[in-house]
């Protein structure tokens, strides 16, 4: 069975609603053969990453950057998960089969820096972007939850046999 790992940092109910919608979409009854594993960013391990076939990441935008919790996740799994850097410190060639990932970011005023910071790290992992980044500003309503549901379902469906 394929495994989708959802790694998130959800410090508020607003951000939690997006995570819940992503997980619901990934767990949609129409998608068979995919085990959805959910981990808080501070609890996810390299073993979780290596056991997964795809990923959905979620973070609030904090001071123009991803959350410290998601950054900690990357810091602890990067090398074991196949991360590679070039001599100049940019993303290096990772080669091999690239696993799909999706990303959602919630911000009150701006998400640009948070998205950029996540994508720069993920670019050095053997992962490939499988869906447009979901950037949500301000309050989360039904349209934003529907988009988060769709993100989870899209990445999960890519893993289905």
C-alpha cells in the first residue's frame, strides 16, 4: 500500500482547519490503496519520510518564512532523506525517482517568503512538486477548505495504484 505523509505545523484553529481539510481530501473514500500518515512537524522523523511515497506539507507564514517547526523538520531529515546541495549551497542534483509533494501555506499578510523557503529546501530533496502551492491569506472559509481538500486528494490520487 502506498503511503502519504502529511507534515504540518498548526498553531491556530485557522491553520488546523486547512490541515484537517488536506487530510480529509487525502483520505477520500474514492482513493483506494493509500495509507495517510499525519505527523506534527516537530514529531516527524526521517524514518517517516523514507517510508512514504509522497508528502503534503503545511505551515503558517511566520515573519516571511516557514514556521520554525517545519524548518526543524527539514533540518532533522534532510541528509537521511536524500537531500543534496551543490558546492555553492544551492539545491544539488538528487537523481533517481522523485516522490510527489504538495504544499499549503497560511499567512495573514504575505506568504511569499514562506513558500520560497520551503521550495528551496524541497528542491534539494528527491521530491517533485505535484500540485500548485495553496497559498491562503487571512480567514479560512469554505473555498479555502475546498482547495485544501483538493490538494490532499490530488497528491493521494497520484499514489493510488
